C-alpha cells in the first residue's frame, strides 16, 4: 500500500556538498492532541476514585437489598422481598408521600417567590437591593442543623410564633405546630420555603441580568404591565435557570433529613417521616439494614428520574 505521509521539502542547505541531509519529517493524520489512550490515562485516577467511593458502594447496596440483615449476624436471602415490602407496606410508602408534600414547599413555592422577587428587583431600581439580596440568601449559608434548632424553638408551644398570635388576639390559631399531625409537614415546609427562596432568587437575578433592557422598554411602550413582561419576556429567558432551580430544590425536598431529624424526629407518630429519615431509622435503630438500603435505592431512583425528566422538559422547550 502506498505511503500517504507527506515529506517535508528539502532546503538549499540540505543539498550542499558535505552536508548531511535532514531526515524528512512526517505529518500525522487524525485529530490534533494526544491519542485517545493517553486521555484515558489522565482520567484513570478520577475514574478510580469514582469507582472506589461511589460505584462500588452503590453496587454493594444493591447486593444488600436482596438480604434480610441486622448489620451484625448472617443475612438471609429474600430476593426482591424488600422491594415488594416497600411497594406494598403503607408504613414504608408513607415517607415517599410525605416527601411529595414537601416538594410543593421546597420547590414550587421557592421557585415562584424567587421568580417574583427577581422580576420586581430588575423591573425598577430598589434602594438597598444588595442588602435585601444578602438577607434573602443568608439561609443558604447557615447549616441546616442550626436552622432546624432555631425554627424548632419558633414553633414551640410557648415559642415566639404562638406568642405573636396570642398578642394579636388569634389565640385560636396557637398550637403545638410540631406536635400536630395535621400541621407538622406544613411547619417543616415553611422552613424549606425560607431556605430555598434566596437560592432561586439569586439564580433568576443572574439570568435576568443577561436579558436586554430594550426588550422590557419595548414591551412597556406597547402597554405591557408587570405580569405581561413576566410571562412574555422573563419566563422564556429563564428556562435554563428555572430548570436548575427546580432540580436543586426538588432534590433537596426528596432527600431532606436534617430538618426532620432535629425538628420532629419523624413525629408525631410517623406523621413527618421522610425517606432519608426512614433509611436511618430502619438501618440504624431497628436493625433492618436490608429494608433501609432498599428504601435508599428507591429514593435514589426517584431523584434520578425526577432530575432526568426536569432536564428533558427544559431541553424540549429550548
């Protein structure tokens, strides 16, 4: 087969008598850069760490989910029995329904409030906007354990919230918020709204800063009001940021543990148990490691599915 490599042209110095011709340089065909196998060598350390600390534990968890095991003795093979229990036992399904309720508070409300606040702040100059943004975003930089302790005291029967209600003559609404099965999820959800609104607002402010002001000015000349600008300009321009905000807040709602553990302990009764807390309770307190691992794997699958769906919807709209 003929050689397809191109030889470099010889110079006059190469043709002089008594000089040694310079070897012809060959030009490599193909994409520039290092060969693919060299790239894999660069990635090998990261892939090794990924496999050792993430992939292997995940596969081991899948293996444990097929056993009934107390964490100490020998396990008993039950096959898909743990999965069947989670799907059929109302006590194990309830935490997932509670997490779905929290999604409304952790995701829907903060995204809506964050979008409204960001739109209002970009529509006109607001005095002290920097301080306002800092105050709204502050819960994001405070540890959730600290947040849970503070709000637990606020919702206490003799806490500031009930004292305020009594002071304004609304004694009938004062209650033990965290001890009332009808209101405990609402109380935890309010904390989620307080924590998540600042993150959504900052994301949307960053997105709106890239929208040309001439679009809003043209809309106002045509007689568009605030809500028309929000629907026709802001929302279409923030599809990417909205997808990110929905993903982050939804995942936070589904995997929440700190708030429930500190504020309610899953109570009263089991009125505020969530999947993450159920995993802890089953595996660490009851010695039902197989069931706890199964709940954790199903929670992982729900989070992954929700994330994929949100991103697919965002891509289709783009």
